[in-house]
C-alpha cells in the first residue's frame, strides 16, 4: 500500500488549509482526509479535486473503523476537534468525547498499527489566562485550563505526551493562537461579526471588550504545523503564535470600520463564564525550526474581511 498522510478534521477550517498545503508537497504521501462532517465541517472547504486525495466520513472515536483506515507507517496529523468555547459551556460532554477520547482512540490505533509520526494540534488555551504584564507562555509553562474546551484539549495534550513517553510513539504537538482567515465557520469572532454586519445587525462584545487575544493567519498557522511535522523533535511541543496581541474591542472597531460602521453597531453582552483575560505565546522553539509568521495582521485581516463580505458569510 502506498504511503499516506492521514489528516483528521480536514474538511474544517484549519484542516482544509492544511490539506491544501499538503497537496502542494506530496512528499509525506497521499492525503487521506477523515472528517465527521459535523456542523463546522464541509467538503466544499476542501481544495483541489476529489481525485487528489482520499476522503472518509467517520468519527475518530470509532476504534474499529480507524484501525482499518490507518496503516503501518502512516503520518497522522490530528486536527479534528470541537473548538468553540461557548458551545463547550452549554454542551461540554461532546468536547470530552471528541477532543479527549477521540485523540486517545487515534493514539491507540497508531500504537497498534505502528504508524509513523503523530502530530497533535493543540491550543494556547491549555495554559490558561495570563495577566496584562505576565510573560508569554512557553512550552513548559503549567497547564491551567478554565473551560471545558481547553480542559478537553489539555487532557488530550497530556495523552499525546504520555504515549510518547510510555510507548515510544513519535509525537509532536503544536499549540496555536487564535486563528483567522477564509473558510472559518461563522461562530468565531471575525466571521460571526462579518455575518451579522452583512445582515445589518449589531455585533456582540463580551463584557467591556478588554480581553486580549493573539491573532494568527491560517496560512501562517499551517506553515507552522508543517514545519513542526517535518522538522520538530520527537516528544516535543511547539507554540505557534501570530505576535498580534489585541483587545477584542480594538479588533471589533477595525472590523466595524471596514464595514463603514462605528461603535453604535456594538452590543455589549454579559461576559462569558470563566472568560480568560489574555493569551500570549513565546514561539522561539518554532522559530528555531525556520518558521515565522509572514502575513502582516492588517493585510491578512483586510483580505479575510473581503473574502467573507463577498460571500456574505452564511453557515
């Protein structure tokens, strides 16, 4: 059987961009995209032609199916996840199932089938909330997840590390910051705001809008994942951040200005439960591999907003 690279969650936002990157360099094998096609996954997100990759609609927690699909020596890039914090607050159990059990299932399949490198896409949220003057998180910073989403990813992150230490599986982990760009489901801030403004509605701002996030363009994120996949040291984790820390209210005003709107189009709403104040990443380890974000934030944001406006952002 020919070599393949298994990409879970490949019909989602970051996943579809990673598939696109993989199709530009087939040295890792023919892509096998596995996606459950839940609300946030869409085959229309996938680039190229169906003949360019193999596709299987399935649940990563289904051990019997996964062990048939994954073959000895396969590279596995695990992006499939429930990722929206608000949904994890109203329906947390599915996050544990998909993010934690799903990752554990794939790790056990990889162990039994003697798969190759296993890359797990984690999140900066596992480190928890930072204060305004705290130093950026490094890969050995303590985990302090504060939402069901980040807790489920932290548990998965620990399982990946445990399988490396206990069973010797060749694992690497990326922990990315807030990612933006085309093809993101309109529940996240940027596409949601574009959708609401296109419909003539106000945009919701949590609390006073002072929470700080670091923004990373999806193409830069994908290049970071690819660098860690091909050059990262086995058993190690790598932070992938954009270096664009910004208060939510300031980002909101940039989006409003792009639509010719002002503060009157903001609706301040009750703050999210357990809302982390700030995320910040030290990305020195990833940069030592030769990676760095290349897309200036203002340029990337403008291109992204134009992309959504042209499509009027419908789910």
